[in-house]
């Protein structure tokens, strides 16, 4: 007997629906072991708006409704002893639950980070996801990001969740994981008036919507009807919310959530040049970092000049007299650097200098041999660094993240030598991260002897391995991307002419997944010609250097040129990576050059300041001495990136002002031979319009036996208006006061240090409110041996 057509259609429909449900159930069984196990890893508490325990029960109900009798377990793993997923993975107290999570045969791990963490510390969120993937890489487990909005929006017009989505999707794309966009479902519910934004059920509803979003993202199907009968809302409302979750997931999948590059406190600035000025705001340079940086710069064929506050104490080096490329230090050192008046003898800060890259890092806790204290404080230390960098516009060096990665890769990397407090390889890694933040590139360690200060007994060292870890960490967190591969560019010579062509040496850092086409192009085709513009690398020859010849086309002297190197490939780890290499064409050292100072006449209008400019762009750092009255009163460092309009203060004496002229001698030394051994005297006319000139005197003993403590006194007589009185020892300002009398100890070295035998030129200067500057005669203090 034949069934009626409507009954047949119904049976066929039920059979088709049952097959879809069975298919959905098998999707959740990701490892195909016949049991569905899912876990939500999160630090989110119910007070944030979503109760994750309800989410787990709702999701378990949906899976069970799809196929009754299938073993299903959806559990919640609460992150304790830490604030973030990253902290949970490294905190020693979480060792047991971490081991259980890694050993359990979970099909899905859903990561739900707090919105406040994602918005304020997206790099920590990325590292938490990255670490989770690495820890579960050996397991057949799928990781997905569960986006949770908190606090919950009360109106569909509220679009705050879009900022959350932009960062979440950027991290997800960088790590190659999926996203469950549950806030989109809540927005759709509000838009269709299914629930009110002030409803008492909104927290419970969001738990259900999150579970429904998980179901729809994993299965790409609608929520089973058997899961729509709940005890907290009527079935009709639950059905509408489930439909909203499905529609919202479809919209979120089609939407482009972020546009433009990531802007965070971990970043790299590609400064491609020949010489770099580096400053560390601490009296004693760290020998490990200093040695590591010098090694890396030398290996890259780039000159580096390192300065510190010790140069202020010893030679009076003025930190405002040079355009620094990199200023780096710990949080305490960078706080010291924020004071613009420290370690300077100038009252005027040039606005023409390019901004320095200020990089701040935090040291590991002292006396922590096994690293347990570092792991306990990892999260708080990183947050402190991120907050400091954000507040002070610094680049943050995530040293602890790279340190933790090194620990995970090989515990030998972080071990210190017996009786030592530091480690050569970790110090080298930090130096490489500083170099990467400044240049945007990675420099392979050369085959020559590596820096050894602490681990001298190790025959080889782990410099290369740790350097790669630091580079990958910087690269990923600066872009929130997992791109790791890069083009390593080298060149033997910077100077190129018709008789001496230049060469580019190219190779890849890591083996690519596909063929990589490296395109090379000079910034000006009329200046330099390349023997070939295209180089190809494969997984087999990625580490074999290929050379490109660079021939000069232009006949002009001293032309700056750079070659852009860009990688193109189907391999997303290398595609789009680019770097530059600078060259100097037709360097002519015979054309002597000098400096221009404007104006040549000083009045009260320009307040004794003149602008010092190099006649041409130098090709190397030029050290310029300014000598007045037989004493060096200032030093200026010009470089190829800064060589114009440096504000130079003149210090005429009372005799100079009465005579109406002031003489200044400039002496220059540089590896740029056009400026080397330059010396010239400049004469300036003084026209102060009959203003009464004060009399400035120094009171200081002519000779003492040392080592000794000596106090100098400056007095400005005949001053009836507000003035600023300063005492100098050579070009170093010992002190300043808004008064007509000043006493200061004479120091050449750290404070409270005795003067060693030698000759110390002391002088004073007063600046009146009308801008007139008057200097005293120079007094020479002689310290002889006892």
C-alpha cells in the first residue's frame, strides 16, 4: 500500500534533517574518537555579563539534541592565578590544569579573553592565542576565539563591539584560527526588539547566543529545534534568538573587520641609514647590551655611536646636541630621560631634530635562577611595560615574552653560568630586539667570535637561535601577524662609484613554503643600475646567497641612493616583506666643506642664539666643537639625517659686549673627510642697544690638592631684573638658579665624586629677562696630587 504524498514528503524531510543533524554532530567530533569534548578557557566572570557555565550547558544541549546518545562533554576551565590566558599558560600554580588540558583529547578549545584585555593589551591576547596553539600543536584539537562583549550594550546603535571585533579578527587571522562573533548576535537581537537592552534576562540570553554562535560557526547549520525549549524563556523567543545568531554569524563572516596597519606599543621603525646614534640614560652602560648592539651593527655594516649619562659626567656631552636614532633603557631609566632639563647645558631644545625611537623594556627579577619568579610576575610586568610605553609614547620591547618563548623552546637558552647573574644569549636576544625595533630588519650573527661575557665556557652559544626568537616575537607583535620569514640583505661596501660597484647579498631567513620572488628597485633609476631586478628562492636554495651587482649611472658627486627589496610569494609568511639598503654614489672627499651660521649680528631680538647649518649633507657623523674664550662651550653631532638649523648659544663677556664683537671658533672631525680637520673663526657683531651690562664673576680657588671636593660660586652684580645664573665646568652645566648668586660643587663624574688631578676651566653666565646673555671670564682650577 502506497503512502500518501504528504506523508512521504514529511518522512523524506525528517530523514534529510536527521542526516544534517548527524553531520553536525560529527563536525564537533574533530578528532573522530566517537566522543565530543569541548572546553572553554577563560578568565571571564559572570559579573562581566555572560555566564560561561550556562554557555557550556547550552552548547552541550545543542549537541545532544542533534544526536541523542552520543557522549558529549562541554566543560569550563577557569583561568585562575592570572588575568589573561597568556599568564595562565606560564604561571607555576597552573601547572596541573595545564597538563590536564594538554593530555585530554579535546575536540575544540574555545578561548574567551576579557574585552578590557583585548582592547588595552592586544599583544598579550595575541601571545596567549599563539602560545595555546603551540601547546596544543601535537594534539588533534581545534582552537577558536570566542568573542565576548562586556559590558553588554543596551542599544543596537552602540557599536563598541566593532573595535573588539577588529582586534579579535586581526589576532585570529594572524594565528590562523576561527572567531565566534557572539556580540553580533546580541546586536541583531536588539535591532529586532527580541529583547530589551535593559532586560533582566540579557546576561542569560547572551550565554545562549554565544552557545548558538558556536554551533552555527562550527556546523554552519541552524540550532537544532530540540535545544530551543528552555526554562528561562519561551520557545518562540529562543527560536528568534537562534535565528538572530545564525544571521549575525553570516554577516560577520562576510564583513571586513579591520583596515590599515596595526598601531600598538610594540612596533618597528625601518630606519635605513649608515650610521646610528644610540643613547642609554644610565651612568654606566650595560656591557652585555652594549657589546651585543655593537656586534650586531658591525655585522650589518652599519656604524653606531653609543652615548650615556656617563658622557655627561666625564666630558659634558649634551644630549640635546645630537639627533639620536634610538634611546633605550628600563622603565626607571626612561623615567629619568623624560626630564628634558637633565644632562644638558642648553636652554633651548631644537625642534628640527628627528624624533628618536624610544624603546623601553623591563628587566627580569633579580636572583631568579630557574625563572619561577619571572613566570609568576610575567603578566603584571608586561602590563606595566605596556602602560608605561602607551603613556610616554615609547616602543615597548616585549623581552619577557621572548624570554618565555626561549624557555619553551629550550631551557638551556635561559640558563646562566655558575656564579653569574646574566646570560650571553638572552642579552644578545634583547640587543637584537632593540636593533629590530630601530631598523625593522633582522641581522644574522656572522661566523666570527660571538660576544661572550658570562657564558664563556660554552663552545658555541645559542646567539643565532635566541636572536631568531627575539626577531619573530618583535615581528609578530608589531603586526599581530604570524609572518616570520624575511629577506636578509647584506652588502660589503656602502661607497659605490664607477671603479667600485656595489653588491647586494640576498638570502631568506627560513625555508619558504613556496617559491619567493625578490624584487629589487633603486629609488632613483637615473642614479644606479642593477645587474638584475629579480631573484627567486625555493625551499631548497633559500639559504644560498645570491648577489646583485649595483653600477653607478649618475656622474654627480655624493649622491644618496637606496635599493628597495621586496618579496612576493604565495607563502603568506614572506609575501609583502620589504627592506632597504643605502648606498653613497661617487663619494668625493676632496671637496672641503664647512658650516654656515646665521645671523652674523646679535641683538636682543634673537636672544644670543644663532642657527648652525652644514653647507652640504654629510655622509657620516660630524663632531663639531664650539670654542669661545679658549674653552669648549658646546659640542654638536651632525649626521646625514640631521645637519641643519641647530640652535647655538653664544656667550659674550662684558668686554665683548662693550667692544661690540664676539669671536667663535668651530672645529670639526669626522670620517667624512670633507669635514675632517675643519677649523674656522667666526666674528659676530653685537648690538644690544645701550642696555646696561651686568658684571659676572667666578669665585673659585686657583689651585687645590686632590682628590678633593671643590665648591664654585658665581655672582652677577648690577642686575635689577629677573635673571638666570648658571655655572659651567667646560661645556658642562653644573647648576642653574633664578637668582644673582649661585654655589655648586665642581663634579667631573657621578655626584659626590672627588676631583682628580687635572685642570678644570670654570665660568658662569647670566641670562636676563630681556634675552641678554653675559658670560664671566674663564677661571682655571688646578688640582694637583697630594
